[in-house]
C-alpha cells in the first residue's frame, strides 16, 4: 500500500477498491516526485496501475515509479484520451494538447468504472482515480 494504513480514523476513509490512477504530468517528472504525490493523494490505498499520455509513459520517471510500485503503466494517445468524456475538463490541457484532459481520461480508460476521485493537483502533478479491474 502507498502511505500506510489509515484505519485509525484520522482523515477520510480509504476507498475499498484498488485504484487505477491517471496522471497528468509535465515533461520528465522524477519517479521520486510521482511516488511522493501518490503517497499524499492516496494514503493507505492500493494502486493497481498507473496511466497517462503515451509520451509521458515512455519517460524514465513514470516507468520507474510503476516498477517501484510493481504495477503496470498504461500510455494512451492524445486521440484516444480525447474520446473519453471527462467531468472536469482542463483549459490548460485543451490549450496544450487539444484534448479535454489527461488524468481523468487515463484513469477511466485503465479502470473499470466511474471516477472515485476526480482530478486534482498534488505537488504539481494532476491525479485522478477510478476503480481498477478485478
């Protein structure tokens, strides 16, 4: 698990499902930064996979973070991400990539259901999560 067990009652209750986590990343993020963001955003949660834009998935930081977690890393083309309706489109992503968003769309493509956590920015990284496939 990322960040330990939160059964003490402090903070929000953890999701029951394993998570498919979508990441919106700037170029060349370090694995350490990604792992720190995941620990902050999903304390005590089991992350089943990471997903992002295909060009970011090919970078060392995301690949190393997935390897440390022992989970697959999925990369999706901008065209595929653009076909996923997202509840919280990003003007910044629309201007940069011409698509509504990365993190939510990637989480929805990699996951098995609706978003459990809509996109939010943690430490300069955009994260979102859906329930992972069983």
